[in-house]
């Protein structure tokens, strides 16, 4: 585990499990250009090779396939992408994201550009799992819910749900990579559409 | 299509609902030819299982004919298949170790949260058994969508009637795994608490695995008679003191292995407040934890405890001291159905296992609510109800 996502002086647990008040500072320090001061994260083990997972993730247009709230990601150039994300009340929030660090097969880090509806930054780490079990994929996300009336609405989604959303999105990523599909208990196409909205 | 839907306590109805469709590449659609009511369905019927929703289609013991396949399915139209109650992907770490009921991917992502909170990690999806286990529509219907159809369903050769193989879906593998978990050695005496379908299959399995004696414990005379038919000795706990009887019958040693198959069959999830409700209001609630306590106390020193019976929440007064001091081993878990199906299909074909003895009633799907009522109210004689969507009204 790289020391950028753990704090060497304390223990080996990831920052997202930390009870310490300076966990956000440590996470912030681990990013090239941090945006946001609320920390969420989650690790999932995927029974596929590291390179395969990294390559899938690095093509950002793949992400809406398993990120439920992400309506679309328009890839602008090799580093920049525009994100449109569902918010409560049928609204959407948008931002442009820049890849700030990129190591093939290991990590992708990003930060939103100025003017984002929800300033955010984070990193996805890919590490070999022990015992040949595939790859540990860790999402570490900092975000900054905006103020104001719309902000409160957005915050309702982004303050309460990001941890759950990250967890569910990572599970869907795992399902897609391991099984080639995302499990649904819907019986009909109409039901599945309803569940996605 | 017509389907048996849940609407609340003691309220199940056969209704017309939309037909299932292929949604994912590995899906198949099965036309149901036979489906059974499981003992654990009664706990849905009694309203004890949380995360049920009105209109949910029940049923996790079913088989039928493949009528449609996705591009990733290995099944072919027209094949007859039995479908395991556990929904497993075949690709995750747990599936690679044949721990199918622990599959990471069978339960949709959003439904995993509740089980994660309760148990630390989510289990596989199950057909027709609440939204905590996925919210999948069950097989007490004319048709069902089967996910991961290249991993779960087993193809049945022509000429073997439904009733011989239907129980491969759940209770036969569950009884077999219970006996396997008892790690039976030649010459062993095995005690089985509960002569429901799982207990009775555990009795048969224990003998097949080399047990010299099997002692079956229940209070329904008809069910004890079924156990006796397979060579078991019996204890009716309403007439005899179980611990004293077991100690005397084993020459003061205690059974080498004990199997708790009381109460729920091998699945069903209870949060602990629901357990408390049951404890407070029913006979079953106080009896269930009792059987595992009694099994541990009766088990010989260094013996094995197998627990196919379901415990979903917390149990107090667990005899941890006896368990530790006697050096017992406990094995348990939801059944890894996919792992056991091929060998057990062979055992059925070679007539080493008898399955049809269990079926006491056959009804058309349209009469499923009557089937639930009978199974619920008349446990001594109604040992198993099989529903047939194509069957004429009122038959048998």
C-alpha cells in the first residue's frame, strides 16, 4: 500500500476508516490538486487483473455503465472530461474534471476545474490482491457540497449518499468486470428502467 | 402470466402479472413445470421476513423448460432444467471456491446494503425471498427469469419425471450438505433434530456417508415414521427426554455428530427484533434456539455440530462453555446448491436417493393459496406441496 493513502505514523488502516480529525488533510496531501473537504472511500476486490481494470476505468466514457448517478461523461481530450450527474428533483449538476495523476495499471487521480457545481477530487488505486485474488480497487473521493438553496438540495444527495453511492458503484464495477453484466432483479425491461431512474 | 404473489400475513394470491423478459446476456426464461412450497416460504407467509413488498412473486424450488436464452446463456430452448435457489455468478472468488451461496455478485448492488449491515458482508441473491436477498421474482409462476443461467440450472436427461429431481433446487442438497458438514466417519452415530424435508434428506445422506446409526428427533408422528422408513431410530421429544434418551442410546457417550435441522429450512433472514417477536408469540421461536443448545449439550466430546437450520439474528444462552470445553466443531451455512447438484442428480438416477416419498400433495398453481394454508396448518401430514402450472383444477 502506498503511503499516500495511509498515514505511516499511526496504523495501516486506510484514511477513509480513520477516526482522526486530520484524515481529510492527509487525503488532501495525497492529491496533486485537492478539491473538497468531505472524505469518502471504499475498497472492493475484483477477480480480474490490474491492467484490465485500469484500462477499463481509464476510458472515462465507460464509467456511466456502472455509476448510477452519472448521466454521461464527455471525454474532451486525454486529460479533460465533462461530467453530467443526476441530482434530486430531476436536476443535473455538471463539472469539468482534469486528470492530475495517471500511472498505468496503478492509479488515476482527478480534480474538478473551477466553476464546478460540486467541487471534487480523488483517486482510484489499483493494487494486486493477496493470494492471487485479483485486484483491490480503492476509491478515495473528496468533495465540497455548495451553499445556497440549490446547494442544499444537492447536498442532500451528496452529503448523505456519497459513501453509499461509492460502495454501490464499486459493486457494480466488480459485477461488470467479473461477470460481464450488472445484476438486476427486475423482471421486465420496464421495471429495470424504473429502477435506474 | 399467472403468479403467486405475496400481499401480507396469510395473504397470498394468484394474479396476472407481466411476463419476464431477458434483461442480461446470461439470462434464460424458464416455463415452470413443477414448483414446491418450501418450509421457509411459510415464514414469508407468516409475515416474519423483513424487506418483503406487496406483489412479490414467491418460490425458490422450481424447474421447467427453457423457452428463451440470452446471448451468454449456455442453455438451449427445449431443455428441461432444475434451478438452484441460490443465484451465483460463477466468476467471483467465492464461486471459484464453490461457495456459491456466498457469491459476491448474485445480489444486485443496491440490495446488498441491508445484509452488509447485519452480517458484515452480503450473501448471494435468492429467488423469491425478500429484497434483502435481491428482490428476485420467484418460481411459483408460469415463467421465471433466471440470471447467470450458464452457471446455475442443471439439465435433466429425458425420461426422468419432474418429481424425482425437483428437490435438487434446494432441500436435497441442503440435507446432503448438512450431513457432509457433520464429517461423518464409518461407525458414527448421528443425531438429527427435525424431520422436515431437510432433516429427512440429512438422515438419508448420513447413512450414505457411512453412519452406522442415525437417531431422528421430532414430535410429528408421521414425520418420525418417514425417518424410520430410511432406517433411523427415533425420539419423539413430547414423549421422551431427548438428552437422557440420546445418552442411553449411545452408551453414555453422546452422538458423534449432531445436526440441527429444526424450524426454518436452510434459508430465510431474520433481524433480531423479528426473532424476538417470534420468541414472544410462537412455539417455534422458543423451540428453535433450544434445538441447537440441546444438540451441543448432547454431542460427544470432540464431536461435530452441523447446523443447516437458519439463524438470522442473535441467539442468547448459546452454550459456549460446553462448546469450548468439549472441543466441538461447528459447520453451517446457506447451501452451495450448484456444487452438489451434479453428484446428487446421479444419485437420483442410480436410485441411491429417494426424493418422491416426501410429496404429500399436488395442486395446480391456481390453488397455491390453498397449498400454503394446508402446509401451514397441517404439518404432520402435509409434508410437501408441489404446484403445477399446467395441472387441471382440483386434481389430487
